[in-house]
């Protein structure tokens, strides 16, 4: 049987009715696209074998009952990996010699990604988002979820002294509270927020490197800012907890905080590329960048999310471009991005209008 084909399927999916009814028909249309491509290059029997897991998934009613906003499937003779995505993705059915991963990279490597930490005295939630939306992410087990979990029996209690007043038979019991209850609450809040900040920094921020903003009552945001040592924490918060506002309005508040920071970051990156390219330490020539990727020279790569260049990156040879008649289409930009990640470089997938070049790619070299 013919081997080596890798199938990459992407489609936007809908969570609510009536749009939700489109999900399965659109999925089946993508399967027909696979079928049409494969029938031109392999036998009918081989086509049926390759598409069998896709067709089986189409029959899984439980799977289609719980969609998110996007679906990705990467499949070959050794794997059938399904990804439910928190963002819509362009509809694609790609048959190639390598997986088409740029839509996944756009979610995971986007320059627009950030975290939102929603915190009260009673609970902690972490969200990850980009300019299109946010979704809650699981907290590491080392992050305390509540003040009781963080402090246990060590919460402050009012300090009370009992004494007898003179001048009366037996004396009157007098209770003197050294601190009022509000002061005890403030102390516990600070200790809880310190514990959360330390855990979020260690288990989430260090791993992701994402900017993080707080979403809490203003008085809680002020306390968290005062005790935090997270280098990724932004100095401006949302000023409200997500439970106090509807999702659309909350996202608009988040955008108003994060987008100026992201715009400034992208401008810095574009300036770094321009300066590097002027000193021959960067390039937007696809062939040159492809070779530099294979040599492990690329420190930072910007890739156009909205563009595909038919071809393949071959180790030891460089780029082989495809002509328009090719049935099996790889994306050179996708291949280069994958190699850069494998060799420890940073990849940012951005829309065309944010690219510093018109070639679909921009690289900054390590040397």
C-alpha cells in the first residue's frame, strides 16, 4: 500500500443551534475533498483504508454533540490526532508529505496570546486568549484554588485579651481586640495572593512566557499588584471580575487593556527584523530563510498566517517548489516554521497586515 501521505483537516465548528447543525455536513464535505484528491494518485482500496478513521468519527454522535470553535485532525498510517480548538480556523483539507500545522501554530505561536488571571478571595481561574477570544485553561495542581487551600489552619484570627475591670464585685470581663476583623482579612488576602502569584509564576508564566493581566475587583487588583513578583504581569488590570459581566463585554474590556501592549510588541519585533536585515542578520527571501532554518540559524521567525507557498523543505537540498498541477501540496512556510521550532527558534504566526514584508516570511538570525 502507498505510504507517506499525511492528511490535515481543519474546519470551524459551532457550539450553538441552529449553526451547530452545519458541523457534520461541512466535515463530510472535507472528507469528499480528501477522497477526490486521493483517488487521482492511489487505488480505491487504499483511499478507503486511509479515510476509515475519518468516516468512523463522522458516526460518533457524542463527539459532535460537544464542539468548541474549531476542529483539527492530523492523520497518517501511524496516528489519528484530534484537536478541539478554542478558535475558529480556515476550512482546509490538505494531502501532503508533511502535516500542515500553521493553523495550529497560529493558535499556539500567535503574537497576540496572553493570560488572564481572575481572582477573588474565594477562587482562582486562569484564561488564555488572543484578540479573538479567551477560554479557561486548567490550573496546575500546584496552584491553590481557594484561600483555605493556600493557608489551611494558618488563617488569621482576631487577637483577644480578657481582663477584669476594677471597682465592681468580681470585676467585669473586658475584651480587648488588638486587630479588627477587617485587618485580619487583609492579612489573609495578601498571603493568599502571594501564594497564588508564586504558583502561577512557577507553573504557568515561566513555561508560556505570556503577558498576564488580572481580572478582579479594583481593591483586589491593587493588592495583587503590590505583592506580585511575576515578571510577566502587566501593570494595568481589567478592573472587574468576569463573573460580574457578560462574556462579550468582558472580552472588550480585556482587549482594551492588552491590545496596546501587543501592538507595541509587534512594532518592536518589526524594528528588530528591519535592523537585522540591514546588517545581513535577517532575510525575507524564502529560499535563503529555508536554508538558514535547516542550518539552525534562525532565532525568530515571523510567518504570514494568511498565505501558502506550494513546495517542500528538504534537508540537504533546501526548497523544492511545486507547480500548479501537483496533487499533493505542502506549504513551504509551514515546513520552515516547523523546522525552526524543532531547532529551538521562536515562531510567530501573524496576519498579513502585521507582517514586515510581503514575501510571507521574515527571519532574524542567531548569527
